[in-house]
């Protein structure tokens, strides 16, 4: 477990923290766009140790959190069908739709299963031919190759009882939306290491130079994040706006070509709504025509409806880094992990949940 | 015309032979098949002077002093996993609950709820395992019950064990004894059982990962004999170490501060929890102790634990502090503190 120890070394972390404090002269705001990074930053306490001049905000990096309400409702509609076995990552189970959630559907008799991998759902389809197995394909580019592999295998085997409710999102359009927003205070990005492991970072180079905004591809351990922040701070102080790769031990410029080829065969890019951000062009994935038979929406005739978010939920602002969870009026009061108003409080990668569970200072809570 | 045997219709009986290799509903009806099952499969392995009469109740000799009683149901799936099985788990759960109450386990009851269609070989295997566990602990099953329910009503087999123990004189354990300054210990590596079960369910393989299911009454005995001033004892099953400590704080006023780098983890457990994104603080254990001990007696307690085969990796992980927040606070690997709040239910692994 060498990497784990090195990248959690407390002395190294402290050296990096003081290194950051030394180089940061003027105020900067940077954004990370990865639920795993949010989690580490909050959990390790790094956020509270950074100098005043370097502010880190959390972006739309939690795939559960950016799934629009309509798609949750589509999932709920499918899960309630008697012939369907609805499989999902555990995080999705308690995300509120407009009226209910998957966990409640399960307790009412719906066949809802938590799986760790889409290939587990595929195995269920192979074993139980009389069930229509649907997998909720949520996630960024990190997760998409696995779902692509699942339908690729399903097609080769001629399975007719397996389908995906596709809800994949791509990171660069979200960064573009934020970088292009004149009201945004974000001056630099930490790019998600695992996303880039799959797709590489060519797109990010273009973003950095077009929007004149530095981007550092960063890993997930505390030392990774501190190194990434140090590299970002250095660029900002030096007035550079380049793509740098902190996570070089894993990420290559071209990413993983086999994964990319598989993605290109199974999926095509499409426009897509994001919770809190509206429709971002070319920001989602859908199955190509050759794989359309595995699309749960067309298979089951799910039309989709427009659902309204509860107005008190400010997840849109939180996801764009415009509002810190702690500053949300509902945080810890109307909105808690037990009574979530929106996805960021439910998902373990959500900023609101991370803050609720781990930050020392927080507002008076109704019930812990 | 040929009158050879080939022209005669072969005799055949329209009723199928009863399945002897699977449990059927009749096994739970209290009649012939039921009694045969109990004698051949259960009594043959678990029999003893109290159980053999197969009365509706067991007549037991009087026990001096206060009694402790506990009950536990085992519903784990899969039934067999690295390090153990549901039978062992059932026995250990009751033994361990009695032990952490400061009682010597004396008698157990054993109730099965069997799913119609359960393979007899599976049941036999589990019963053998129960027999071995009982022998190891030197505690008999004195009374039992067997029910069979239709297919689908339970997941293969559920087991309930109720235990009676004799309270050790002079031992007083409980939240009311805990004071600021008391130290918190664990008896060994944390999270192994829960991670093993999760991994087995999802067909993930982590080399070296196995459940820690074990009877810890011997370890408790060792600890209590050391004369260390033990204030509070629990076995951190579902909900993990964090669950136990949150429960403790519900019954007293104060704060608990834990040191994450001091929490002992097995190599495999550490890897599994990292990969799955699960926090060991919340994961179930089945052969461990959480101990609250007076500060002066930490070394004495640790020495006695480490002398026992089940306590070799015992460690101090934190302390109780004065305060009114009732928070469990963890000092993380970078030395920075965070509040450890419990999830509402089971911890969920990460997606990305």
C-alpha cells in the first residue's frame, strides 16, 4: 500500500500547506469538480488549513447531484414496474424525486437492487431471464466505460432483458459553463484525476487556453490535492494558464485508448440537462443507434416529465460554487441527510453531505 | 403374441418420492418428518443431557446470583464466507453479548426458521459448524425450535440464539461509570467482518480478507482478571465502533475524541475499505471489543489483551473528554479534527 502511505504523509502535507501559504500573495478562488476530491478535502480538514487567500469551492463534480429531477422520476417510474428489476449504485437510493425515492419504492415491494458494478446487473439479467433488468447508468466519464462494456457484452450475447437508463455526464462542458460565466469568481480548476485517466486531458488543454484559466489534473489523496493546489496557486501567481498534470503516476495525455474506443462505439455525445445548471450542449452521452435496443427509455416508453425542484433547495448554486453549503439557509435545519431537500445532501460525494458530516463549525442543528 | 416382460406396462407410482435432500414444509409440522430431522440432524450433533429429552422446555439447575439474558438473530447472506458461516456467527453473537455484560455464558437456545427447499447438505454443514462453535465455547444448547416456511418467506435460513449467563460478582459495567479522561481501546483490527460480507456478496475478492467471527468471552475473562478498572464494554457489531460510541454518548454527557491513525486495520481490510470508499469506523465486527478503561489502567488492560490470541493487536484509539457537544470527533491522518456523524443506515460505497 505504498502509494496510500506516501500520499497521506502528514509531514509532507504540512510542508505543502506552508508552501502554498508562502506563494499565495493575492486572493484566488479555485474550483474542484470531483465528488471524491470534495470528500477528501473536507474529511482531511485541508479546507480549514488553507491560507485565507486561497479559496476552494466545490463544483458539479458529484454525478448523483447533477442528475436532474426528471431523470430521478424516470428511474422511479421504471423501478415501480412489476416486470423490472431496477439496479443502481447505492447512492441513488435516497435521492429525492418529485414525490418519492428508490428506497421507498423498494420498501413498497419494488424490485430495486444495489450493485457495485453494471456488470453485476448484467449477470442478474443472464441468470434471471424472466426479469427485465435495468441499470441506472449514472456517472462521469470514469464510470461510462463500465456501462459501455455491459451493453457491449449484452449485445454479443443477444440478451433481450437488459437495458440502461443512461444518465452519463461529461465534465468539460460544465467547466466551460462555469469558466464562461461572467459572474463566476472561479480562476482555476482542479480536474478530476479518474475522469482524465479514462479520457486523457486534451480537451482540458483547449479549455485552459481558450478561457485563459489554469487547470491541474489532480488525484484524490490529501497530498495529491495539496500538490494540485500548490501547482494551481503557482500558475495563478505567475499569471500562467496551462494544463498541468499532478496525477502523472496514473494519467496520460491520451487517457485509456481502449476505454475511449469502447465509449465511441457504444455512446454518442448529446445535449443534456444538469440539475441546477440547465441544458448544457454536448454534455451527456446516449446510446448509439446500434445499441439503441438497450436504451430503457425507448424500450419502456418513458416519456419523461418536467419536474419542479423544491424551491428551498439551492443545489444549483452550490453546484456552481456560488454558495457554500454552510451558507444555505436550509443547511442543517430543513435539509439534513435524514431529510434531504436535494441530491448534494444525500450523496456521499455531495458537497452538502460532506460539510454536514465532517466540518467542525456548523450552524445550530435541529437533530444530529 | 409375446408374453415377455417387455409387453407388460412398467409399474410406476404417480406420487414422487419425498425429497430427502431438501427441507420440505413437513419438516416443520411437528410430525414424523419433523422428529426425524431433529433426531438425525440436530440431536446427533448438538445432543447433551439437557437437550436430549426434547421437552418443550429445558429444566436447568439453579444458578447463583444475577443472571444475564440476551438474544440475537442471524440472517446473514451469504451463509458461508471467508472466516466463518451463519452457524458460527449465531453462536458467537450470543456468547459475546453475554461476555460484554460481564457474564459467563451458561446455556443457549437455538431456533431455526428454514426455507422450504433448503438443501439438507447446507443445513448439515451449518449444524456441524454450530456444534464445533459450542464445543469450543463449552456451552450447550439446551432447548430449540425448528420451523419451515414456504419458499421465499426467508432467505434460506434464519437462526435465533438466546443465551443465559451468570453475572460475574464485583463487575459493574455501563455508561454510568464512564468519566472524562477515560481511555478507549479496541481489541484488534477493525472492519474485517463487514468488509468480508460486502465483498462476498458482490463477488469481490480481497486476498487475506476474512471475517473475524470469534467467541470473545475468553478475552473478556482475561481483561477482567487483570483488575484494570474497566468502565464499559461492547462488541462493535452492526454500526461498528462509531455506532457503539455514539450509543454511549447518548447515555452520558461528554465528547469522545478518536485518533484515526491509531485504529488497527488489517492489510486486506485497509485495501478493501479504500477501494470501496467505506469508513472502517462504521463497519461491523464479530470478534472484537470496544473497551473504556480508567486512564491509569490502560497499560494493564492492553497487556492483558495482547497476551490473549484474539487480542494481539489491541490498541488505544481515543479518549473521553468533558464537554456538552456529545460529538464523536476524529483526529484524521493529517492531524486535523473532524466530527464523525453516523449515516442513517448502512454506509454506502462511492460511485466515482
